[in-house]
């Protein structure tokens, strides 16, 4: 039962991810803002599959929709799709080396942009500028640090 | 929770996973459509806005801290230089104000002669913008002032340049502003030069408004200034909205479509002004009350805003 004691890491990581999504960035860097919440949700879905799955991803997306003022349900949809794919490939992903894992996450984030673009297209809402398609790259580069930090937090907790 | 003990249970786990996926997808698509088309989720959003308030406050904290650190770090000489410059500007502004006051008096006099109803006096409230980035495809702002500070839904928001938008949601400590440039926004305007009345629509980009259905025969030119017409009663008349930057025939070739450069600085400012309409009493000078902790440095822009806003509507104190 090594994953029971990490009660506080989950809510704190989600809160921090949402805050990082809201913190104002200079106009130039704004399109590069990684989808922090997706990284955190991906981490939890990979690491704690037994408790956290699609419903978790969905509710986090809903929360983010309310926080970011986006169309209600959009991020819920995006994160649900991502979590589903992650669950399918979870067993392989867990044994990938870090670089390969990051690539896979990059692919997922890119897919996420496609889903988002599709939602916007279906609703006739303005598309984000093309520079926002660079965000998955930032997310990919940040996967390793996010993964290591989250693991370290949980590991320390476990050791106590 | 399905346990993944044997291949058989794993398969059934896959099936429930897929079913769950489909159910959640259906729910989220339902929500998206309801939010986009219906708008009946506003109530939910309003309640959620209250819950999100501390999160927004936290997210705005770093930029507030950075600003205060920056302001603390300014040296004394810089401050005195600033002071000197501001004094000079105040002098010039006051002189200009005196002239405007004369014009305003003359205007009221003429209006009285005409027997027309004067435009009502305007009361403004300074509201700081909570510096957070919301969804880039939706043109919204969050203000650090809410129903506790007297902000109410439907209030017009302006800045030194012109109309910014309107308040669409209030929580005790925050308010959400729908910008002129949001896809859902339309504002009745009038060409200042000729009085032709049109409607300007947002198109989801912060640098342009769309002006569809301009009759070919109407007297509208590139470079014309647009002001609010006051039709519809949402926005008071006479506030600058923008300048026409382009006019082109639309698909039907029966009308022109214009592109408008917004007068307000919509991309990023620090403070905005909220209009509160008073009973028509043109002699009352507009009062600026900064709610709670309005940043001192932001104040330098404000007098200009009030000037522009109430010029001709209400005389202000003579210097």
C-alpha cells in the first residue's frame, strides 16, 4: 500500500497546475505555455491507475474550464480523451525510458491540440493562433522534470 | 474498480473503460453545446466564479508582487523626476479642462435652449484588473472588484481610450468583463462624423472589430471614428469605440464590411473604469473613488479617462 499516503500531493499538484495555467506571461511566451494540467493528470493516470482514471481526468478538466473561463466541457473532453489513450498504453509507457516517454507525452499533447481545434471548428469559435501549436513541444520538454518532481514528492512522503 | 488479475477480467475492464469513455464524452459534448448555445449554464458559472475567486487571486499574486517590488525599487531621483513631469502634465490637463468646462457649459446651455434631454452625469469607479490569462480564444477580463464593491451586471467598462466592454458576471470580490472584441459581443455604434448608425461585432481577436452590413449608399469612410450610439440602452451614448481601418464589399456585394480598430487598450492595461449612471444631473462632478487598494502608479492615466468620458456631459472643478 505504498500509494495511499500521498493524500496531499494530488490536490496540491492540480492546484499548482491550474495556477501555472493562469499566471500571466509576456505576450511572446504565451503561446508556449505548456498544458501543465495535462502533464499532471497524465502523471497521475500513469502512476495511480487504480484510483484515478477517466472520471478523474474529466472532473479535473471541468474544474479547469471553470478556472480558465473556457467553454464548459472543452478541457474535460480533451483530458478524458488523453486519459483514455494513456490507460490503453499505460503498461508500455511505464517501462519506456524517460526520453521516449516524453516523446509519447508530446504526441498526446499534440493530439490534444487537434481535439481542441476540432471542438473550436465544430462550434465556429475562433481558432488559437498557429504559434499555440508549439506548446506541445514545451510540454514534452517539461515532462521529465514534472515526472521527477512529482515522484520525489511522493517518494519522500512514502519514506516517512 | 476492476482489478487486472487475469486476461478475461482485463478484457471486461477494457469494455467498461470504453463505455465510461463514451459516457464521459457524451457528457462533455452535452456541456459544450449547452454552454455554447444555451447560456443557461451562466448560473453554474456564477457560483463557480465565487469558488474560483481565491484561485484567481493566487494566480494574480506573482505579478502583483513583482509590480510592488519594482515600484519599491525605483530610486528617489526617478520618483522626483516623475513627480515633476506629472505636475507639468497636471497643469496642462487642468488648462485643457478649463476650456472644456466652458464648452460643456455652453453645450448644456444650448441643450436647454433646444429642450433636449442632456446626457446624464456619469459616475465612475476605478477597478484594478486581476492580471491572469484566461482562455486565449475568449475575450474576457477579470476585475479585482465585485458585487461587494458595488459592481453590478451590465455595467459599462471603459478605459482612457474608450469602451472596453461590459460586466457579465459578478462575485463578491471579482467581476468578469466581456470585451468588445469577444465573438459574442455586439455594440450599437454611430459614425461620429455623420451620425450613421451601425452595429460593431467582436470577432474573437483583440485588435479588431467587424462592422457588417454597412449600406453602400451610406456616408461611411475609412478613418471615421465610431462612438456608442446609446441605442439598446446597454451602453451610454458618446463613448469612443474605434476607428474604421478598412471597408470592403461583402459576399453579396450589396453591403460593405468594415474593420474597426478598437479605441480602448484591450490587450493589457492595469485598471479600468466602471460607469455607474446617475440621474441626469449634469452639475455633479464625477467622483472617482478607488475601491480598496488601487495602485498609485496606475492613477496617472485615470484623469485623462474621466476627461474623455465626461467631456461635454458634466463640468468638473475648475483648476
